[in-house]
C-alpha cells in the first residue's frame, strides 16, 4: 500500500490540504470483517491519535464479555488514505485494538496478531521480512436472491455471462449470444468478456488509494475476475486485501452489480481462491533462493515442509467457511493434494517460474478469501518457521497432473490431502496448534475454533439442502 502520510503532523497537513471533514477509523474482527467508526475531523487531535479511541468490544463477535467491554482502537496513521466513495471528504485509517487497562495489544485482534508474528520472525533471527502476494479472485453478478427459512432454502445468482441465459429475453438489452461458457472464461476478449470496463474502473480506484496493480483479467468461470495487487510485507499485504475487497464491492455496487469473494457460488464451475505467494528475506537477500529444485534453497524446502505438515490445521484459517470445501474438490483447478511442484497448478504448493533470485517464491494455492488475511498469513508464516526450525522435509516434488489421480490412487500413493470439511480443519487445529503459540494465545485459538463451530459448522450441518431433497426425499 502506498503511503500518503508518515506521521501525525503529515496526517493533519494532508487532511487540511484535501479539505477532509471526517476520519473513519477501521479495525478487523475475528472473521476478517471490517468495522468502522467515524469522527468529525475537529474531534481528532494528536493526543487522541496517540492515546486511541474507546469502543465497545462486547458488541464485536467472539471478543469481550459485557463486563469487560471497554477497548481501545489505536490508529496506525501511516495507513491513511482518502475514501473514494463518500460524498463528504473522508480519510480512512487502519487501527490496532488494545486492552484499555494494560494498554497492550489485544490478543484477539487479528492485525495485532499479525504484527506479533513479524516480531517473532525477527526474534527467531531467521529473517527480517516476510513478503506475501495474495491473488483474490471474485465473481461479479447482476443479481443475487437468498432465502433461508425453516421450510424453504434457496439461492439464485444471475449474470448476463451465464450460459443459463442462452434463451432469455432481456428487457434493457438484447441477447448477444456471446458467453464464456462453463470453465471457458480464461482470457476471452469482448464481447464474451463483458467486464472489461468495470475491471478497469476498479483498477483506477485501487490505484487512487495507493495499491499497485498489474495483471487484470477474466478468470476461468463465468462472471469471474481477478486483479493482481503487488506483493507487500505481511501486515500491509493483509491491509491490501481489506482495501481490495472494499473497492471491488463498492465499485460493483455503484454500477448496479454485486461482487462476491465466496469460494464456490456456482455449482459445476470454478471457484474463487486466494493463491498466496510467500518468501522470507534477511539483510536484503531472498532466503528462498538456492541451488536446489526449481532454484529453491534448503530454507525454502523446509518452509514448504512446515506448511504442508500443518496444512490441515492451517485450513481452519486459510479456508475458513463451510463453503470453502465445496471449492476444494477434484475437477476445478482447486488443489486439495498436499504436494509441491514447479509450475504445476494441480499441486497445493506451486513454485512459479522466476527470472532471477528476487522472484523465487512459493505459491500456496489452497487458501481462499473467506480467510481473515491477517490470521491466514500469520498461520502460514508460523507453520513455515516451524518447518525451518525442525528441518521438516517436504518430500519429493510431484510433477504429474494430480487432478488426474483417482481417490484410490491418492490413497495408494499415501498422498496427504486437505481436510474435506471445515469441521475436519477445526478438529485438526485442536490437535495441532503448538506451532502457532509463539504468537497466538491458547485462549484465542480456543475462541476461534469454538466460534467457527457455532457460527459455521453446526448451522450448516443441521440444514437440509435442495440436493438432499432431490437425492433423499423418495427414500
């Protein structure tokens, strides 16, 4: 994320220059959802910026009890940028959450946890910076309808690109017949690609708030898109995910569309991932570069070994919804097999082609955007550091098409897989979380897994689905 200010003095000068009227302070909850409170600029001073702003932590899901509700938001002033969507000039500032009494970072604040992870990285004397480059895919629909009642449950999404509209008569336009088709959306030109101008508008807004973008394209599924944002350090990269989601959703909303990052909104077509590129550096040197397989160092292989070893527990953070596991099935370019390979998109860890030392990295392809980015990046870093510490061998690379393997062949080869459900991921986290505890407290881990069970797993498991009526009603 590009910086517009570096300190409090610059912040107030920037506000004066841009005629700012309101300051919007934002923090991220345990689910990765952004929350905000707005202050009139006249009520914001250097002292209040330094001391923080009180709020009710008991009103935030899975945080404080009512008898310990007072908390502080402390602005990270260097994150400030102008909100591109408000009618009155408003500046947005990321905040970390602190305990109001001991003034320490709150143990359940995801952004604070991510900052602690970087402190741990430096204290371990392994590296001094960790770079993350997430690729957040998303769908842009024309309409969405949802009903979830005691006797009725359904959803319906629509897009002019959907092949289900081949015979539809449109009232405000004509049926052009040009559509990407199921799994046919990778890089088509207009008129098959209907979102060229809309993606361009999103990019312009992202650039205006300080994000550096590069590749912009239609993805494989109907109505699916991706906009590449340059990699950054762990915390700033997670910040960028929050900004990207905010901009994409609002630009689409203002254009009469609706955007979603959910992993699997369409049955039978590809889903949304958050492929995450990673590397660690020390003294300006890429520690992943070496003379091993695909130019990887021993450090990189051990890092990969740690992530693959702990992947089932990591999934509780990287694939944080029941819908996540409807994406991680064979046939849709969503890797569920825990292996690594150079240039092989069927492996859960791909080593992308790079032109030199600085570009060597590992791309983990199983995460998705239901993840809280601060927690997901932190958990993957900690798993990788555990791999380096314990010299965990990732095994031999697998360069074959893993999507072509049958379940029997996967079992025969002894290949580990990602969990098949969120319940499975949470059960794995309960059994395997020591590697997280240099940064995450046991209380936070317990709170997280209990919350996910109660908010996601149990409601999902107790609801009948239309498919179950279709397959079971006549039993």
